[in-house]
C-alpha cells in the first residue's frame, strides 16, 4: 500500500457516511416542512430518517466488530440478521463501549416521545410503508403511518408546544376563517383520514407546522447520543490503527458526517432546512 492509498474499508465507509448524511438531512428537512395540507413530505421524511438511522447503527456495528476482530468487518449475514429492526438495533447499541458515563443512550428511554418516534420509524421500515397499497388490496396491513404520526404530533402539541403558540395559531385561523366564510371551501383530510371542517382545514396545517419544529428537536434527542456512540466506535478502530503504525486509517471519522448534529435547541427550532 502506497502512502497515498487507503484501504477499501475506508473508502466504503466514507461512501456510507455520505449516504447517512444525505438521508438524515433530507429526512429532517422534509419532516420540518410537512403539514396536514401537504402529506407527501411526511413519507419522504419517514423513508429517509428510517434509512439514515439504520445506517448509523449498522455503521456502529461494523466499527465495533472491526475493533473486536483485528479490523475485520462483519459478514453480510451478520448485518442482514439485524434487518430493518431499528428498536432492536438501538437496544444493541446500549451495550457498545464508550468513555462516557452514563452511556449516551441512557437519555433515550421507552415511553419518551423520541423513543416513540424511533418505534414509529421501525414499524415504517418493516412494513407500514406499504399500508396504502396493502389496504387497497385487502391484505392485512400494519397501522397507517400517518395516523401513528398524528398521535405523536398530538403528544408533542400537548407536552412540548407552549400554550401561547397554540393560542396564536387558533386566533389567526379564526380570523382567516371569519374573513373567508361564505367565499371559500376546503376539501382536506386530516392525518387520521377524517374530512376536516372549514375551520380545521385552516388551523390544523398551521398547528402541525408548529409541532414539526418540536418533533425535529425530539429527533435530535435520538441523533446526538447515536453520534456519540458512533464517535466512540470510530475512535476504537483508529486506536488500533495507531497502535499498528498504519500508514492510512482503516476508517474515516464517521461522526463527521453528522457534524451538523448538536443539541442547540433554539437553532433546531428555528431551522427549516438541513444541514
């Protein structure tokens, strides 16, 4: 190996890092800008975030295996055994060694909104993404991902969104409804597939947009500790490279592909596009 060349593991994981970066940023942007009146971005968000989170966790698995097995990556069979089961993957991450105490993932517990989001994305990756087609073809389908997300948004509105923000949205919707009454008609269905009233068609898109800001923050409560675990796994492999006096690293700094992931709440609530 020449001084300028890098092993295949470096190049392949670098490409995986670009995939992770693209999936997460596209998913965050879609989720932030989706609302009841424009449901398409919800599906984009669910697809991209499910893929991005899965690939982060599988990158950790690969790095952990390399650190424990003389820099040899796991077989395809080992990775496929984990499938798209995001919850199982996440729970396996809790056993990964880090220098942080308590473990970074200790902040994410079952019953929290962020854990509920992870369960939702796991269900989406494992079949709920086919809900519309499966229901149309009379096959037994998993729950509607939009209805599941509606329940999560309702919880976010109740627990995270300040009362004054919800009151402002309601007031503005009422003013517009009064001005348009008798002059306009809306045919809009909510995320629960129910036809909305005139007033609801004006208020719910705005409420879902407000809730989206706080939903993004909850996603960051998943991403930040996962980034820490990814960094720790990368450091372990790089430690082996250093001990061996390797001319080139076996892996890139994988957490650098998530360099935009910081728990800056005001910034997260303000941003509409990532990175």
